[in-house]
């Protein structure tokens, strides 16, 4: 493993001594479930099971990239950068369709356990899912033999990181002026028995993956092209029967549609801001040209 020379390197995995106290003893699955979901059916943060957290999104946050987007969903924070198309490296034959290269990374401080710099299997799997969700939305026939680079970085993993990264990647592609067929939105749900937990937090994701005592347990991520009414990617983890998977997909389909007005409003405001900047620039140029003409007229009058 390469060493970080800019700071003192500690162990890759460490355990706090506080867990040995009686107050911090490991809890059973039933205790964790009762803490996460109350008897009234509401979660720890007051949300209902089918309710999502509030979005905060911004585009154009990375000045060195062609397009970029930043999204906060609760404690989940993801930033995505898109760069100009370039030739596909190590390509010997002509490719009629362009390619999307997606890279997915967790920051070392994104989770409770410090992560190593090397890309692991989870990140490669999420990068593949993000590429599968974005490929049908991009007009790749306009970029023959070219590759568009999409880099997603999770600054903090508070749950539903993959779906947030896919939504942010769609915004970043729009910000980079990449021709697209439709806007991509994504949502995640956790399944625990007969419960469908929309937009689960990291704690709820852990419960859904550890719920081996339940018949149905796991996570489902769904990406959607709302205008075309198409689903480019569904990713499921755990053990879920067909009926529960169908009900979860219908719920996620609704949640993806709820995100579309937010994304559209953000893109429209970005276009309006850019148009105002162009108008200001054109006015300044016209004033500058007019002042130059006036100065030239004054100079010619003095010569006479």
C-alpha cells in the first residue's frame, strides 16, 4: 500500500475503546430495529417509511471540469465531475458509439472505518451500475470513437450513496452540455420483512442487509428516465421474493418521478443565470466598442 507522506499514518482499521463499556455493548438485531423504527411506524428522524430526505443540489461546483454537480441527501454528500470527450485509449478499431468511463470512489473519511486508497470490489460494482444507468441516456452516437469521463466521489456516506451519485452524474452531464435523451434520476429502498424503507440511512441499510431472520431483506436501487418512461438499471442486494421486489420497484418509480421537478428547476435556473451572464458580457463589449469608436472620432477630429 502506498504511504501518505503528508501525515502520520495510523492503522487502516481501528476500534474505539468505548465499545468495551457496558453502555456501548453491541446491541442485538431486535434492539437496533426498535431504535431505528418506532412503534408508530416512523423512523428515528421522524420520516415515514415511504418518505425521502430533502435534497440540496448545485451544479458547476468544480471549475476545472467541463460539468459538475454536488448533491446532499441528509448526511450523504456526493460530488460528480464530467470531462471533455477524448479518444478511447488503447482502441485499435473504430467504435461507432462513444463510451462512458465511470469511476466511483469513497473518500477515506466517508465512512466510520477509514478506507484504503485502492479501489475495492464495492466501488467497482457501483461504477458498473452507474455506467449502466447513464449509458441509455447519453447520445453516444454523436461521439464516435470518443470517451466521456465521469468521476463520482462520495464525501460522506449516510446511506443511498449509489442512487445519489447517479442523479448527480445526470446533472453533471447536463451541466457539461452533453447531448442526452432524458434526465436520469435514481432512488434506493431497503426491504426488511414486509417493510419497504425508502431512502434508507447507513444504519437502516445495515439493518436491511443483516436481517437474516426476516424472509425478505436487502436493498434495491432503481434508475429511471422519466420522460421516456424507461428503467435503465435495477440493482438488488439480499434475498427478496418477486412480489416484494415488484412492490418496491413501484414505490421507487414514484420516488424517481418526484425528483424530476427538482432537477428540472435546477437546470432551468442554471440556463437563466448563464443567459444573464452572456447578456452582461455582450453589453460590456458593445459599450467598450462604442467607447473605442468615440475615442477614434475624437482623435481624428484633433488631427484635422
